[in-house]
């Protein structure tokens, strides 16, 4: 089993949650083709501005991949305004939620303990690609953090 972290925005998180579907741009085809049914995937959303409010980077959920990668050109995902050209995120896998976090996990608070973030100051560089593998220890830490009362 491989564990992945998927990097997306809040608009596409809503698509993922409603459709139990993850899709990547054409340039990330090789990454998603390395995934298999039974793999776990953690959904990370980037920091965004919502008017005067800054919505922090967060982990929204953990899911299990339930299909082999496939190509689908239907327009279900929302292309970020900063992404050039036409893009429908055609390379996809079906998902099954393992845990949707009632309170999204603040990502910055997790950074000191995450092994895959080797540069703790320039951590955003580790999440520039649509999906990448992470160690099992990082997955376990994220899942434990989601169970810990916050406030």
C-alpha cells in the first residue's frame, strides 16, 4: 500500500467530497498511474483568500483509492484561475472516505512532525505537484492529530 497526499483547492475539495473522485492534470499522469486500489490518499487544500479572510492550508480528509487510474474528459473539476490553458483533470481514481475531518487540520501546525517536509521553512515546495507519496508515519501522525481535541 502506498500513501499519497493530494494537493488541491477548496472548490475541488467540494467536488472530491461529493463525487468520491480525485483527478489530476495531464502533466501529473505519471503520478496517478503509480496509484492502486487500496492506497490511501490525504486531501490537502492550499491557503486561499475569501474576501478579507485568509483560509489556512489544511488537511480535509483521508480516503482510500478504490479504482485503477482511468481517463475521463467530463468537466467535473474546476480549473484554478492561475492554471494556464484548458484543463479538465482527466486522469482520475475513485475514492472511498476513510475519515472526513469535521474540523480540517491546520497544516502549518503539522509541519514540524511531518517527515516528507524536509525543508520546514520552504514547505510549500513539497506540495506543488498534484499528488506525491508520503511515509506511513506521516499518515499515522495526521490521523492521530485528527482524533486529538483541538480548540
